[in-house]
C-alpha cells in the first residue's frame, strides 16, 4: 500500500467516526448481571469475573443478591468477559459471561443490552431479559461438561 492510500484510509475512518452517533457499535453500553439464586442460603456464592484488560475482583453474594457491571465493547469488537463461580467448597465453574458471538443472539444487543446470569443449585442459567421464565440452563457445575450456547 502506498502512503497516499494509507492516509486516505485513515481520513475516511476518522470522518466516519466523527459523523457517527452514539449508536455506534463500540459506544453502546452493555451490562452483565450475576445473581445468586441458589436455594441454600447457608453459604454465599463467590463470583470472580474479568476480561483480558479488567479484573473485577471477587464478590460474595448471598441468596438474592446481584453483582452488576457495565462496559463498552472495544473498538475491534473482541470484548470477552469470563467468570468463575464458587459455591459450597465442591462446586466451581468458569464460563464466558460476555462473548459477542453468543450475546448477539439477544434482541437487545443492537442497542446495548442487559445479560443475566443466575447461579442455581443445579447449574448456571442465562437470560437476555432477566425474567425468571426466560432463563435457560447453560452450564452444569461439573467443569468437565461443556456449557451450551
């Protein structure tokens, strides 16, 4: 590529970015909710979530409590968050909590969405809506069994 071609391409990208509105792909806010919905309230759910750039730390959730974080997708559209849930000294599970290829199936994705993960005694559930009726089981507590999409 010549210098002129590279310069022209850069100018086009900058002009497009300057004219674009708040609906731009990487400017939309996305929110992940993690909810402890485990029937046994004697021990908290420990949640540790992070991305390649951000470690959100460990959070202890009692039954019914929720941990929430909001973010923007990176410029390249490769944002990935993953979490590890610990409960009852025997159960722990890691999984992708936000992956563009999977969350695009939510009808709220285009305008920035809310993604709900609920830990239950029999596994990890996901919903685009947050309604108890909309949750679908995605992961078993057993780390050897693949999560479904």
